[in-house]
C-alpha cells in the first residue's frame, strides 16, 4: 500500500494498524521515501543482512572447509566470468 506523507500523518493510527499486515510505503512528492513494517518483519530483515568477515578473522576450521569446498555441477559457466580477473 502506498500513501502520501500528508495522508500518513492524517491517518497514522489506521495506517500503523495496516502496517501490521502489510508494508505501507510513504511517499513524498510522488517518490517512495519510507516503508513502515511491523517490528517482527524488521527484525527478520535485519537478521538476513550479510556480514563481511576478513579471512584473517576466520577460524582455521572455517578456512579449511572453504578451501575444500567444490562447486556443484551445472555452474561451470561461471568460471568464464573470472577469466582475467585481478584483485
């Protein structure tokens, strides 16, 4: 559901209740600006954030498992994308 900022301000209670069932996108000058979601959904989305870890900070066991891992069959075409790649 999309609503303008003015509509959101006028109908905060009703729209806050709606946000418990579905995201409410709040627009300003016709552009999406904010999305109101229930707290549980926000927490679920935060848990899905990816974490970047330096290999220097990884336990030896994790590094060993990564080094021993193999690409499943069917993805060989991805090797082409790495040709000529330099760090």
